């Protein structure tokens, strides 16, 4: 079965470069294979080429008519795996939950969720004006609808 063959080949490719990991694998009815990968240190074009060659080199195109696309998750793609959160510790995330939106620096990642910190301007408790306040939030993975790295230029 094509799905199983590709999964086994991906596993071999990730053993050869254990900083890479799978985000998504899709095989269409027409055998168009789409592989989305990420890496603990990012993903280079060479990484995509190596994974592509591993799959293409082992699948017999005389036996199976297929097309293959290997791509990185991309900077604007939502985070899906705990491993992706861990590689982004120290970066600013925009996180949407059922009830709130947060934007803060990712400080920690646990088995259950993430810990963000940020600063906000709030009215002074007494008198006029505003004061900068340190804020923090622990957010469970099950509460996160979407989390993306905030890209700044």
C-alpha cells in the first residue's frame, strides 16, 4: 500500500536526519503525495530535496504512477505539534483560544500546554494615566484553537 510505503520511507529519512519531523502527509486519489516537514533547527531546501530523493528513490515509478511534493511548514503556518512549540521558545506567539486572544513570548512548553509572558498598558489603580504591567498565561494545548509565530521585520 502506497501510504504505508511512504510512511516507512519518511521514518527512514527522519532517522538519517533526526532534527526533521513530519507535520502532514497526504496522498490523493491520483497518487499525488504531499509531505510537509519541519525541523528543530528549521528546514532547508537541501532537507526537502533529501526527503524527496529518499521517497522517489525507493518508490518504483514503473509500478506506481505518482507525483511528489515535499515542503516545509512555512513561517506563517499554525503550530501543530509540541515539538514545534519547543523549537520556538523565546519567540512571540499569537494564540487564539475559545475565549481569548493572547500575544506573548513563549517561555515554557510542558506536556499539557504553554506559558506566555507579555507586557500591557493598563489604567493606574489610583489617579490618571497608565502603567506597564507584566502579564502571564498558562494555556492548555486542548484550549488552543490556533497558535502562530509572530514574524517581525
